[in-house]
C-alpha cells in the first residue's frame, strides 16, 4: 500500500457493531472513516473523547445528539463534540457515511 494514497477497496473493514463496516485511514492526529450500514442497524447511544463530523453519502438515519433527534439524509452533516452522548438508527436502506475524527480512534485502526 502506498504511503500517501489509499483505495477504499484495499482497506480491510472492521465491524464494531453488527451490520456496520468501518474502513479507516489516518495520520497522527486525524482520522477519516468510511462507514457502511446495513438497513435497520443501530448505533447505541454512547460518547467518546473524540470530536466527530459525519457526512451522509447514501441513505439515511435517525440520529440523536444530546437528546436532539433528527433524520439525516444524503448530503446532511452532523457535528458531535467530544464527550457528547449520541446514537443512531439506520433507515430501511443501505446507508453510507464518512466520519472525520480527532484525535484518532485507536479502536478503528
């Protein structure tokens, strides 16, 4: 694999939660993840010390951030500050999102 260039097809997926495939690329302080969600997948409410920005590329999900719920669809973005409780329920269609993280999530490497 090249030091500077990556292809999505060459990144091995992880499955942190059933029905969710995560492929990651990262530097010392920043991470980008490509997330694929099976229809109806659930991301339980949780929080982490990472800042997270999510961009929905396909499909959609009902996302809750600190008690505020919104349906996010293709082209929508969500900003989640560090240590804020959030979770989501994927709609009944295959969904793809890209997440930016800082600092890097060790569990997604």
